[in-house]
C-alpha cells in the first residue's frame, strides 16, 4: 500500500497525527485488508481502539473519531478501580 493520507478537511481538528493535546501524539496504524476491500485502523496506545473504512481516508477519519470515546472508557475504568 503506497497511498498518502488525504489532507484534513476544514472541519477536521488538525492533522492525522491526532494531536488532541499539545503534549500527546498518538500513533495511527492503517492496514489494507485486500480480500475484504477495507482498511483497518488502530491506535496502538489505546487497547481495543480499532475502526475501519472503505477508503484510507474513511479509516483515518473513523479512528480519529473513535479515540476520544476509547480514552473515556479507558479512564473511566481507572477511576472505578481507585
């Protein structure tokens, strides 16, 4: 797969490095599942944060939207164990 990520739209919140906080950068990993004609995206720093899309851009947008809810669940679990 040798595709470049599409440019973020004016409605996106930045670039594809997912800089939600100036001090935190999360990794975005996207792989093509050719036999299913989809792209699977994940954020390895957040266990279970996985999404997919029909195109590379869709997968990137979907995983970016999934990060905040995944972090909320992850941190909610931390507060319950305290």
